[in-house]
């Protein structure tokens, strides 16, 4: 891979881990129990399913407003 080519340009998978915040009440992320963890590190591919369901959000962004309104556990 050249310096200017990204993983998307070459078809190579992006294996860089990203820190995600776990929605309160969620017990499982990416097929694994999270216990009392508040964050989890996943690749983009690993995070896709739980991200689409709203169970996680990027830790680098503010907590989703809908998480504050939700009173029921999801997981």
C-alpha cells in the first residue's frame, strides 16, 4: 500500500480499533458480555451491527440524546 492509498482504496480491511461508548443496560456487544464496561474497542466491521442497533456510539462524540431518554435496558 502506498503512502497516499487508504485501506478502502486497496480493498484491504480496516483493522484499526475504535473506542465506542456502550449504551447503559446493554449486556452484550459483538457477541461478548461487557459486564460493567462503559467502553469497548472494536474495528469498524466488528462495530457495524451494534452501531446500527444503537447499542454503541463512538466515544469521541457526545453521548446520543436518545440514550438519556431511554429507561429500558437494551441488550
